[in-house]
C-alpha cells in the first residue's frame, strides 16, 4: 500500500535515508529555549553545580555538554558516526496496515529504533558516552538500567571501546527479564540486581524498604557510589540528563529529514516518557521550530499510570536517586522515595522527568497523559497483529496514544499526520506478554496517599516548599 503526496510522489511504506543524510551534529534544544531548564543544584549548598563539582562523577566532555545551554549544535565525533553507521539511519515507517485496521483518515508514521542488538534507541547515547570515557583514558563506567535496554546498549558500546561496564539492574526487571541480563553479560558487563548488599547505599535502602523490588532511583544511587569510589571509573546515565537528550536528537533529526523529503509535516508528535530520552530526542528539531516561531506542532508525552511523573507529579527540585547521592534537579517528580509498582514498563519506572522536558511542559508547550498497563498491552497486541513488529512495553504507551488520536480523527473526519516513536522491540518482554495473554496482568494506579508519601521525601528549602 502506498499514498501520494502533494507533489504526486508515492510515499513508500518505509522511508530510508542514505548514510550521507545522517546527522553530523547533535541539536541542543536548550539553545532555543527562552526560559532555560533550571540548573542542577549542589544538595549541600543549594547552589548551581559547576564543572568541578561534576567531574568526579561524569566524563569531562560530557559535563561540558550537560552544562551548555547556549551552543545549538555539537559535532558528532567521527568514531561515533562510524559506529552509528552499523545500525543507522533507522527507518521511518508509514503504518498503512494500522491505519486500515483502524479505519482512520489519519496518516500514521513511526520512527523505528529497534533495529539493533540492544533492541532500542538507547545505543544512540551509549556509543558517545563510551567514546568520551575511552578518550579520557578511563578503565570503565558504571550505570543503572530499568527494563534493560540501556544496560544492554551500554554493554555493547563498552565492548566496542574495550571498557569495563558495571550495571545495576532494577531487581524486578533482573528477575522478569533474565535474557536481557544475559545479553549484557555476553557483551562483558557485570550485572547486579538493585538494591543490593554490595554497596552502602544499597544496604541502607534494603533496611528502609525490606523486600523492595527496586527502582531506577535505587539503581542510580548504587552505580554512582561505585563510580565515585573506584579509581578510573565514571558514572553514565541513559536518560534524564541534558547530555542524553542531546545525543538522542539524532532520532528527531533523521525523522525530520525523512519527512521533509516527501513534504510531510506532522500535526501530532507522540512519545513514551519515563526519564525523557526518547521523547526528547524525537521532538528536538520540531520543538526547536516551535520555539523559534517557524512551525507549530502538538506534542504528547505518554507515561504509565503507575508512575505518573508528569500528570500527577510536583514541579520541584528533587534528588534523581533514592540514596540522595546525586545533585538536585528541578523536574516533575513523585519524590525520590517513591517506589513504583513492579509493572512491565520497566524503562518508564523513574520518579522524575528530564529538566528540559519538565520546563517545556511547565510552559504549556507539551501535553501529557497516562495509561494503565492492560490498556497499553491491548494497543501493543493490535500493533503487532497489523504492523508485524512486537513492540516493547515502553514503546506501546506511544502506540496507545497514537491509536487514540487516530480514532479521534476517525470521529471527526480530519486527515492529520500523526508521528510517534517506536523506541524498541519487545522480544525480551515475553513474560509480560504471557501475563497479558493469560489474563493475569493487573493494573495499579497509586492513590493520593501513596503519592503523598513520595512527595514527603522531596527536600524542603527556601523556594522549594511543597505546595
């Protein structure tokens, strides 16, 4: 099935770019933001973190990227481009079969990031972070991972760069997804379920929350402790940070180039949202146009109802980790002590959201909605049966949002262009699909009392009072 654009050109099912059309620079959306994201704060002094403050934790050049709110473009190192070319450019797909099955006049497109061994978009930031660590002469890096996509991607990137890789994997995902754990180990990473007895902060969390299934906040604390106490190691993160959204801008830049080739302008752009890496990367160049007043788009962030940072969180400074060893970030947060239910959207189970996306949402430049787990898996099943790709649970939140918008077009008769990010595949998530197919999957939505307990952990200081 194909359609024609305004130039009477056939729009193929898959739009591919050549290697020459791949981005040579990352785009920094902060440069076009009139109100910049709030700076990271030192938790002791509540003053903005400096480069010197961050150097014991992060690689030097990554710190520069983290703190730079003014430079619009950063060159992508040639070695990083070389590794990108092993799996990029990724295809932009017109979802003809999904459109037909829905009976919608909407045109649905998705950017597919699952065509690499890690199975997700995470490799886009893992490669440059490993590159900068190697360039700095480090022995290795530490990190956390939720569903396992980031840990898998980083283990691959470290293997390419001959770096040691220590991964703290959220305990519930470690148990639910043993095969993704084994892929990490195949690439040479050590994988520890978090919280663990191997770190001081892990032992403290276990004492406070006996039997906990863990969270990304717990795993971050452990990874940072090991990095800062091990000579020749630094910590790297797969989401939330400004540097990660910068690297992930390759998704949006490729997408825009592909759409521009056929004169297609998306009306609605949808992404799943946990910490913000995929959503931030997908919308980056389009949001830049909106900020500069060149075009207008509608952006929708979709998150799990079990971990509703945007839709029910507070916009405040909070720790990015449960153990309170990281800087304070201003973000939409549920409180660093909030432990999400052990659902299957592991990569979206973070208590906070990127400072960049939080500021854009706070300004009303983005919308947000949440879905319960079974509703998301209904969309995943429908997508698999029409488009032939088994989507990751995280990606399926965006699919649910796209389907709902397409059904609204069916009701109104509007012929809108809908774009969403298909962040990865679900072939390591078959336990979740089994529970959905068996009818044993449950939905959990935190009560106001549950959220109040998390909010109570947000640090209180002048200008950051809980309201």
